[in-house]
């Protein structure tokens, strides 16, 4: 099934450029030019991914992102921004964005990042046949086909990228994984030395999965290397 992408930007030239390149890559594309319209389009179109500009009239991209995540909406989100400060990028990631692209940008790179975010997303037409892979580490269970996570009987809501990261850790439970390895395997392409994005997502997972995030017992830091999921998965 063709993936649906919503492009949200108030600059018509950028909307046209991004939409053209995404359609050329085989995506179905919808557009919006302000925050409130973006929220309406998400409700109506149910996109697989949103390319979301930071600065928007009516409601900025950060608020749109925050509302989507607080409402439980789980499309991939790529922030499109002219702001290049690290703190701005970190804030966007902490609000639930899966990635960011800084203006001016290469359309080819943007398409590659869209594909990377969508690559491990669940197929919307997936059938019910076949056994669902379930990874269990202690009381933590990760259900691959349903893309659901439980701690005991409590269901934990994760973003698409948080789920992908946790799943990769579970598939390699007990192994120390470098940040660079996680970037390549989970994000699907290599960042230019920006391993901060891994640390941010690990912090999010700890907040959701650990009883005491300051003293994690599930997702452990391996000093000088990266991270590992404690124990062995079943």
C-alpha cells in the first residue's frame, strides 16, 4: 500500500518542492499550510508520516507535534526547520519527533529520511495470519507484529522510533551496542556524528519503562560503548 505523507509548511515553494520529490518517490502526498489545518488533515487522512515545519501560522510545529503525541497519534514526524541550535533539535525530539531536517535541505536527503522513518512502520494492510514475534525480558514484552509493548499487564505507548529502538535492543538483549550501530540499524542511515539522538530516545524509553529512570535496570549504559537491554530475550 502506498504510504501517505502530509507536508505542512506555510512557504508554497517548499511545499511544492517537497511534494514533487515525494510523489516522484512513489508516496501519496497531502498538504497543509498552518497548524490547525495540519491537525484536521491528520484526523481526516490518517497519514503514515508528517513532514512538519517548525514555524507555522496559527499554531507552531512544536505544538502540533505535542498535540499529536498527547492524543496518541502515531504517524512518523520529521521536523523541517531553519533552526539549527542543538537545544531546539533536542526539544523537538523530546516532544516526540522522529527526525529533523534543517533548511536549506537536499530534497534527496529528505526523501531518504522519510523512507528511513517509514521503513519499519507496520503495514496497514497486514493480514492476521502468521505468528507474532514476541520478545520477553523479565516483565517486559515486545510484540513485533502488533507493535505493542507491555510492562507486566500495563501497556506502554511508544513513538514509532522508540519502538524500533527498543525492538533492536530486545533482539540483541544482553549485548552492548554502540551508538553508531544503533544509528545505522535503527535510523536506517548514518548521522554525521550526531549520537545525541540515541541518548534522547533512550532517555524517553527509560521514562516509560523504568520504575526509577535515574537508576535504570532494563536499559543499561555501557560506559565507553553505548547501551544494552539487560537480560536475555525469549
